[in-house]
């Protein structure tokens, strides 16, 4: 399928060489990992340059393997209802010049299902690439990229992990390259001791994405990587739009409401568990007292249980 919109990048921009003037750092910058803002900055027509640069950083592409152009797929209208719905998925979808489909999701909340969730959305993207009567050999590869703001895969120390389908015994045998799933763990990245912003483009991007990064460091990576420059320019542009700002705040509030609701439910669950545990313990004590012949009145006095409760033990 021929891409409708392509942006060819000079090799220098993909390797972090600055080819434009300095870009001013935005004071009081918004959170780039707000999934609505991420979509506005990385997933609209005209965002091909920064999206290409980010994909090459994640996939480690350089030289002849570099992704030179992408077609961004816009398949829905983002309404106030969608933005305010904390369960809605605001993902970035694209197709490379080679036909590979890409799905990028930012997930700030740990729902405990990221592995299967990512596989499900990968499968949706894979099925979208199939047409009736098409030879299975012609189905496009799909790459899913998940940026998570909580610790994921605690048994793995790396902040960036990727998965394919390998044979269980002969681990060097790849069944197919159709499936590729990446996880980028911002919590692990923040704990990274020594960072290599000169040699690792992905680390530059994550510094820019991370609202907790020092201002000086963010400004440095902006002005050493043209892809990040483009993203910063787009963020500055959309941040001046009142409707975008309103939607951004709605999304932030929706995520905060979700967090508050989860915390409240957890606290209530703990409190209820303690109360149930105490009641169970009291009844067990009363049962032992009754077994040893302690009078019912004395049991009531010591446990607070009624005569009927004691009789039922």
C-alpha cells in the first residue's frame, strides 16, 4: 500500500545532529506522557519527522536499516467524551514505508494486565492489516510499543525490553518476525545511574518525555536531536491552543480521579479486611473460652459477643 503522506529525514537528524537553530525551552512545560498530549505531539499528520526519529531510537535503527518515512494513521475523532473517559485508549498508529504497522500506547496506570492488553492491541493491529483473500505471507508485521509509568517486569533490570516468538528449546530459532512488542519502563529509567545522551537516542527521548527531568538536561537533549526539537516545537504550538489545554486538563483530571478512586478502594478494602480479621479472631477466642467451660456472661464481658452469638459457636 502506498503511503499517502511521507517525510524523508536527512540522516543527520536521525543520528541526533542539530541542523536547525536552538529551540527555546518551554517553561512550566506540560506533561508529554499525558496520553492525549502524546497523541497531539506524535500522532497527527505533520508529526512524521519526530515519530520517525522516536521509532528509530526505540528499534535501534541506523545506517541502511533506518526508517526513513512513516504514514500516520488517524482513525478517530477525539471528542470531550473520549478525553474524559479514563478507560479510553489514545494510541498512536502508523505505517512505515516498508509496510510495517506500529502501535504506540502510553499507560500511566498499572491495571495489572499490560502483558495481555498489549498482545490484544497488537492482534487488533495485525488483523487490520489483513484484507479478504490476501495471502498470509503478505500480512504486514506489527510492532507494539508501550511506554509505562510504573515498574513493569520486576525480574528484568533493563528499562527497555522487547519480545518476539522464539522456539522454546532452540532459542535462536525465530518463528516469525511478524510480532514485536516493546516495553519502556519510565520508573526503571529514572533509576538509571549513568546516562549516555550522546550515544543513546532513546535515552534522549525519555529524558524529554519525563516531566521530572532537570530543566538543564531537557534543554540539552532538545538542542542536540532534531527529532526532539520537532516534538518540542509541536508541543509549544499545541500548548497555545485553548481547546487543547482544556482537553489536556480533562485528561489529567480523569487519570487523577482514577488514581483517587483506586486508593480509596484500597483503603476501604484494608479497613474492611482488618475488621473482618478482628471479628474472626474474637470469635475464635470466644470459642476456645467456651470449650474450656468459661461462663457465657464472662465471655460476653471479654469479647463483646452477645449470648446468641456465643450459643451459636
